[in-house]
């Protein structure tokens, strides 16, 4: 087989599986290469890279910026600036998650910090998805319902955020290439000005965008625009499952999206 999956989360962010377990699933599915792209963390990707067996591991990460997220591939795990920024984001996300747990109490959604921490791997950090896992288990609301219906009822919790430019430059300065993940999820406001948004991030150094992945039915109408713009800006069409778990986000199935191996070759040409 000649397929890959370039967007996977491990338990070092908000996934359920260890890098080793992910590698074993990928081998069973006969993938030729994978990338573990944890949120603001390199632990999972590095562990997979050191473990590798019968499968190519592409170093990867997914970093939060002010308005979206940016994927980075082939980054140097030891790069100082990259590590400083992601540590900073993890700290800020931790305190904003604690703030959010407080705010939820104000709207009678009762959840304790300790319950959330039980879901968090010792090298990960508390995220909103961990909160959603607990709420689903307590049958207070569904995982997705938390993001769509409960969260909008709370105020925005403060968190330190970096611009797209800063994140993209940090990835490229760390020897990597930057890719825009799941553009179909961009907010209505940003997607209305997708051309302008894309032109900017390409000028900062983005060389690929995801055009293949778990696109919800209600957002499929955005795909022709995304594919057309990918061609227009001569970007590498990328993709992956955004796999997290077999319990939550079940629509994101590891290895499902037939991302061809030459995606990696095309990205390497931008190094
Ligand atoms: Zn992701």
C-alpha cells in the first residue's frame, strides 16, 4: 500500500492511544507513513520517531494560533524557539481550561478539576476536549454538543495567543514546513475571505493545505472552493484523519482518507 495518514493525535494531547498503539494500528492498516501531530506538543511525535518499526514516521505537530491551527512537519524536536512557544501555549491553555471549568459552574454545569485531570496523561495538559470527555461520561451532554451548545453560553476565557505569522515562522525556522489543517472548519467570517486569508498565510510560508479528511456533511459545500484555491496557490494537497480515539470523535478513522505517499515527497520539496 502507498497510503499515509498525516494528522493523528496521541494521549500526549487529547487522543486516547499511545504512539506505540497508534503505530500498531497504522501497520495493521498497511500505511506506509504516519505523522503524530499532537496539539502544542512534540512528546508523542518524538516517541513514535524513536520507536519506529516497518513504517515511516514524519515528525509533526499541530499548533494553536489566534484564529486557527497550523500543522508543522519535519520540525527539529530540539528547536529552542519552537519548544518555548509550545510550552507557553500549553501553560496558557491549562489556565484557560481551569477558568472555563469555573465558568461552567456559573451556568450549572458541574464539573471538578480533579475529574478532568483524570483524563489527562501526565505529559499532556488539560484541554477543553478533556472537559467534554468528562461531561459525556457523566451524561451531562454529548462530546460534540459541549462545543456546539454549551461553550457558546460561556464567556471567552483569556488565553495568550500567537499570530499565524509567528507560528508559521517558528515552524519554518525549526527546519519544518507549515500546512493549514481542516480549512473547512474555519469560521464563517474567515471563510468568506478565504482568498485573502490564504494569500496572507502563504506569504508567511504555508506550503500546503488539507484537502482530504473527515469533512462533516454540512461543510462539504466548502470543498470545491478549498480545492480550487489549493491549485491556484500551487499548494501541496495534504490530509489525514485527525484521529483521536475510538470513543470520541468516532467519525475520524485512522488511515481512512487514502492520503498518497507522494504528499510527503511534495512537502519535502519545500524544505
Ligand atoms: Zn488535529
